[in-house]
């Protein structure tokens, strides 16, 4: 309770935005043995001592698996003791579709993941006073101590006011530019919307940011094939055959959301999977 009191207005903290929030129960994450290349790339960046690029922007189209990658990264970093805070935007969730609670939520989570930081926190609703300054004071007081370093912000494009998206990017850039001792990393995901892309293209931000495009470079078809085989073969003995799997992969066009939707629809044990797949095939021709 003492942690909440430090932030005054409890309604500014969006509890449902955290990676492990009950509101996000059963959130999508990467299936085991899939997305190994992109996850490995992100892990290497997190562990790197390169101070030049403290921001990573993962971008890609809707349904490409950005949130699943962010969720898996959050879980893995938490297990390793490296996750400092996370905020998962959602266009359809109250409080998670606007910027208002972002800073207070991150600051509160920092007080939980790095308890000593409470001694240096104050109540101004600015990234500098709630996050950067407490981190700086803490590291000056405890030189050489390794604290959780990764902040994850997923789905920035789902923040409903577009000018706020740019403001958040600017605040993050200022945060990491001020941080000289904590080796802080900010992992941010979004669709490559025009306003977001333009902000990341600005010299002051592009110079401290590394980009990761969720495209065919990471061979999504191979991961989708592995996912389909694992889910369907675990439920059905002699079906589907390779031709059916290939059809799902081909129509997914690299988008995990299509494959996941079809696989879970087809594998419903209450229905004949062959008839369900035939229905998907017919529907796909007309829509």
C-alpha cells in the first residue's frame, strides 16, 4: 500500500496494462520453438552493452505477432530478473488506449521490480521526475549494482490519439538520453503507421534507436508450419495431411493471427475438423 501512496491518485495507474495482469489472462505469446530468430535478436540487443541504441522499435502489420513477441519477451525477461516494467496498449480496453496512465504505471512497476527506487520517487506526472531521476539517484547511490533494465511498451498504435503517440516516443527518447548509469532499454512495438514512422525517422530519435521489421526475413512460414503441426497433430491422429497444412500456411501470408484462428477453429473437439476446414476453404474464396 505504501507504494501506491507515493503516486497519490490510484486511478492513474493502469493495473491491467502489465504483461501479467489478470485483465490480459491467456494473452497471446509465441508457441514453443517458434520465433526463435526474432526473439534471439531482441535478447542480444537487451544484453548488449551498446549505449548508442537504447530503444528498439519492432514494427509490422496487424496480425504479424508483435504482441505475442512482446509478451514472450516480457515473460522471459521477468524469469531472468531483467524486466523493469511493461505497458500493453489496447484500443478496446479503457485506460489502455490513451497515454494518461502510462508514466504512472511504469513508475509504479519500477517501485515493485526495484524496491529501493521508492526512496527517490516523487509525485510529478512526467517521465523525467517519475522514472529518469529516481533511476539516476538510485544508481549513483548504489554504483555497480545490476537492476532490471527492460521496459516494454506494446501496441503504441492502439493509443487512440495520434499526437499522443508521437509525444510518448519523444518522452522515451528523452528518458534514455538522460540515463547514463542504469543501462536502461526500452522495447516498443507498433504497426508502422505514418505518424509513428515519421517520429522514428527524426534524427534525434533514429540515432538512438534500432529497428526490427517483422517481415519475411524471419521466415514466418516455417514458424506457422511448426505451430500448425504441433497443435493439430496433438489432437488428431491421421489428419491433417501436408497439403492441408500447406494451404493454411499459404493463406496466412505470414500472419500468425490467420493461422491461429483457423487452427483453433478447426481443432474444436465438438466438431468434425475436416468439415470445418472445408468451410474455411469455401469462405476464403468469397471474402
